[in-house]
C-alpha cells in the first residue's frame, strides 16, 4: 500500500472545515472526515485514476468529494502520495500552489 502524507496546511484545512460543519449540525464534521478518509483510501488504491489537475504539474491530481464542496489535491511522489490541500471548490483558487515546492 502507498504511504500517505499530509502537508501541514492540508491537515489544518481538514480540521477547520470539520469544526465549521460540526457547529452547523452535530456529527456533520465527523461525516466530512469520514468522507475524506474514504476518498483517501480510494485514491491510494488507484492514484492515477483521478484526473490530473493543472497543465505543467503532471504529478498533481484532484479528487472531488461527492457530498461536500471540497477537492482533495494530491501529488504523486516516488514512494508516497502527498495530500497538498483540502480546497473548497468555490474559494481562492490556486492558493495552495506554493505548497508543491515549500517544506511541509
């Protein structure tokens, strides 16, 4: 099985989004986390399945969550998958690009 690593910013995004949803309705934040976990299991089992996301960044892929308005942006590395961002699909496009080259 391929190892998964989270960029620190992506981990923070998941925590903040989970808290936000939890304040809206009990267990909704948990439901988001479970959906992200299921998505990660799927993308780790077949990382090349989901479309490449940006021209000029061949290692970058995007997995759209079915229920929540978020995309998991991930990069394929030699020995692991790097979760670059849990990005809201309607806010601040490309803010996470610097994470591809910055330290985690």
